[in-house]
């Protein structure tokens, strides 16, 4: 299976799990708590599978960087969290870092 597709599944699963983590209200709500456990299970399983083909530093940087951006977008759109200029700048820098790693680095290839 494509290593980047599996990493993408890991990122999406982690984003869903983290979103459900807020909704679980400290694991007091059953359905969101189940989503958290399943989501993180899928995320870590898929991340571990990518480590056979992608160096751990590169895989984790991409996984966490894109995950941060996605969960920030979820927080903003779903949970109504506000983003100020420094937050937007930080997100832009994270995106730039992920792009630079993927376009210019030979570490992950």
C-alpha cells in the first residue's frame, strides 16, 4: 500500500480522535469516547506502518504538522475557537515546513 496514503489515514484518524476527545468531556460521554479510542488506535497503527518506509522524524513531523493544522481548522469551524494573527502565522509556518520537507528534502524518499 502507498506509504503516503497510509500516513494520510493516520493523520485523518488522529484529527477525528482529537476532535472527539473534546466532545467526550473527560470520557464521560460514551460515543465520543469510543471514537477517541478507535481513532487513536487507527492513527497509531497506520503511523507505525509508515515507519517501515518513511524515516521516523519525517513521518512524525508530517503527521504532527498536518494534524495541528487540521485540528486547528476543526477547532475554529466546529468549536468556534478564535484565531488571531500570530496563530495564523504559526499555522502558515507549519504548512511551509511540511511543504519544504516534502518538496525539497530527500529524507522521506
